[in-house]
C-alpha cells in the first residue's frame, strides 16, 4: 500500500468517537425497572447501582435473567452508551454483539445484610437526597433520592396493553414487558421542598409489577406490601428520568424499612 493510501485509511477513522470503558468493582445494585422491549426486539431491564467512585449509575440494557438483584454486590465491565449522554448512564461492554451470553460478564460476590443496606440507604439519602424533583432538573441529573410525603396511590388500567405473552409465564425464559401488564401503579406525593403542589409518578420497580401479576384479585395489597402508609416505616424513592424526556421522572425503586 502506498504512503498516500495508508494516510487515507488513517483519516477515515480519525472521527470515530473514543468510548470510555471501565471495570466496575463492588457495585451495589439498588433496583431494577420492569422489563421493556427495545427496537431490535431484545427484552431488557434498566438497573441502577451505587459505585463508591461514580455514585449512582444506570446500567442499560441488562438482560432480565442476571445476577443483578437488589442489594447484590457485583463486578462488571461497563462502557459509555453513545445513544445516552446522561452522565450516570453506562452499558455492559459488548452488550450488543454478545447479548445471549452477556450475563456471564457479571460477577456476583455477595448480598448485603439488612444492617448494611439500611446503613447504605441513610448514606444515599445524605449524598444523593434532593428536596424536590425540580432540583434534579435544574442540576441536569437523571438519578436521585427523594423522601416523599405520600398523598395518594392508584392502580390505573393500561389502555395499550399487549397480550402477546400469557400471564402464566410457564416458560421461565419469557419475561413480561411493561406493556404486557394490564395495570400501571402510580403514587402522588410531595417532596420535602416541593416547588410544585405535588408529583404524580409511575412506579417502574419490577417487584411491584410482579406482585400485581401474582395477586390479580388483591392488587390494592401492593400498597400494604410497600408499607406506603405505615408511619413506622422509613420510606424513600429512587427516581430517574427518561432518556427521551429528561424532565419526566419515574420511581425506579422504593426503599423502606421499619425504624
């Protein structure tokens, strides 16, 4: 190849973005959103975790069947997602091409004890607690902790329900997506320093949706299960926004424990 040809080859790659890659040790999983289906038909989960170095991070996409369960300590190689420029957002290295075996890249280490995760919640509220959702918007943050004053709880019927997956889910490799569930749980609440009268947000926590699926005749029992109106329980919300709608926040995980 001539010198000119070699130079032309090099120039053709000079504008390719350099993707930040990092091996994350000892991530603590804080919660998983209900699965969703993305454009290439993969069923995926959005996972939020805590890193001592990076704080709150979002990992997406994640397969529904993985070691990333709440309060698990894991290690995993991550990289920036070029389709999501939120500072907290990462994806598993090779998640596109190696998707069928991507869970093998996640190393499960242990699960936090109750005392450990209760202590972690207190730490998270100090480091990432905000007086209002509007503060997160102003700071251009996509994840944060809110201590809510609960005003109302509702379970709405989903108009765009997709019935393509039966609710029995005999095949353990099938996972309902958010559109397969017939209902959508929502909470109306005030922040400690609410700049609005209140917020009415959907809950994305996967466990909440599974409770509703498994208890179709007693769906309202989900609020008791979450201790939503129990004054003896400390409650805080892990909230996050949507990539395409940065001002729209949802509840990813509900932390609660008896005081």
